[in-house]
């Protein structure tokens, strides 16, 4: 059994590795800690009915409008779980009205989410304390986005520390493309949005990327359907997102008070996603003016 030592300026505490007692406890903790799945709005636990095989643990919608089928196991997971989660994905694709009903029944849904109910995209998320890396080899051959996430717990008194680790395939010299998966890039944005706006969107991404490189921040750039994020591991620090066909905005994962440190007026604060948004006016908005927010969001996420 592993121990985690938490050292502060004044003392060192030993936290005991504490496995989740049951799958139900594991599921409740994840459901009640939305920060773990920061880009997903969780709709419902234990979805029943609809003539589907088995019961997905949690159904959600991410901020790209993808339907998220979340399966949790309180055991070591291997590739044998894939057929099960594929059944959930097939059900979601062929029963959009069932997902829509769950969405409409849900309270406090984010207003800014854009969902194409006639053309749903499905994302599979598997969460367990331990996932064998050989599972990645199977995932690489699936025409769905699949996230493999390990969550483990340490306890000290009434406090819990959750370690979240997203498994990712090691970079190889030769990568076999996965057929059917959408590639998000400038050409995609030009098809989905105003062409001139798409060019400006990419321009501001490149300017942000230049700041990240200059500061030598350990952030990865990730293009998505509705936004481009700069992230450390599984979590976003900041990025640029589409608001409409022509409009886009910087977003920063900061508390509302933190985001008011610059003289530029915040466009809106999206409480569910816990991010501040600032509309970008191409030709007028200067990326460097947001440097204090870039720095604060990076430090908040990484602790550096």
C-alpha cells in the first residue's frame, strides 16, 4: 500500500492510500467532483431504459457538444471493457432523442453549449483506479474519441487527495491514422465558420502559442470542434473558442475575481466551466495585453 507525503513549510503529513470501498462510492465521488471532468456537463447517473444493453454509469455532454458515455470500474481495467462501452456508444448514436430528453430534463444546463441533435458525435470515457496500458492499443483502432483516466485516492483525516492521470499513447515515429475520426484544423474551421474569421482564429492561436513557447510553459495545444485549448495533462489553462460563425473569444480557467486584474472588460463569466471569456475583435484585440491572465491561468493550473 502506497503512502503520499504532503510536505508544507511547517509540517509533513503522511496520507494513506485509501481505495474506494465500492463502485457506487467511486461513482458518487466522480459525479460530485465535476472539476475532474472539467469540460463535461454531467447530465445523469445510471441511465436506465431505452432498450440499451447494460447501464452506462454517467452520461454527459462536453463543451464541444459531444455526447459522453462515462463508464467507471473500481478494479483494474484491460481491453475487455471495450466491447461494453462500444455498445453504449452505438446506443447513443442511434437514440439521439433519448439523450435529448435527458438533457431537457436536466436543470442548470450551460446556455452556451451548441448541440447538433441530428448529427451527434460520441465520446467514450473510461475511469478506473488502474488501467493497463495495453488497452491503448485497442483504443487506437476505434473510430471514437476515447479517454482513459486513472483516479486514485489518499486520505488524511476528513481531507481527500485525488490523483488524476490520463493515459496517453507514447509518440511513435510512424503513426497509423484512425479512419473516421474528425481532424480539427484551419480547413475544418473554414468549412464550419466564416472563412475570414477562421483565418483570424488561427492567427490568434499562433500568437498565443508564441507566448507559450517564449515563456517555456509546459502546455500542449489541442484543437477541438468548438475551441482550441492549451492544457497541462488533462486540464485546460486557457485557449480560444468559437461563440458563433464569426465571433470567437479568449477563455481563461480562473475565478471571476482573478480575471479582473486587467483593464480589459470581461465579456462574460461562465460559472459552470469556471472560465472568463473575452471577445476578440480581429485587428483591434492584442494578444499580449492578456499576458497577465495567461500567466495567472498557467500558474493556477501547474502551481509553478
